C-alpha cells in the first residue's frame, strides 16, 4: 500500500471506523485496492486501535484515534 492509500484510509478511518459496503466499494475504487484489502485493512486497524487503547504502546496518531 502506497503512502497516498495509507493516508486516505487513515483519514477515512478517523471519520468512520466501520464503513458500510458502499463506502468500502468507494474506497476500493478510489485507492485502487481490492474490496477485500479494504475490508481487512479496516478490521486490522480497529484491532490495532483496540489493543493500543489497552496498552501504553501507542503513537500520538493512534492515541488521537482512540480519544
């Protein structure tokens, strides 16, 4: 995943951590990633934020997503 894809997905995640099917499809088309890649990226990001919220191993960006 390139920097632009990563940036786009993180921005969207900060607004909506649980995109619906239409939003996932739009992100897939916008970033050029497969629908499954988008789906799993959000699953992994939610898990990362959940784990981060339970530990002190967060970056400043991750802390802002939890708050």
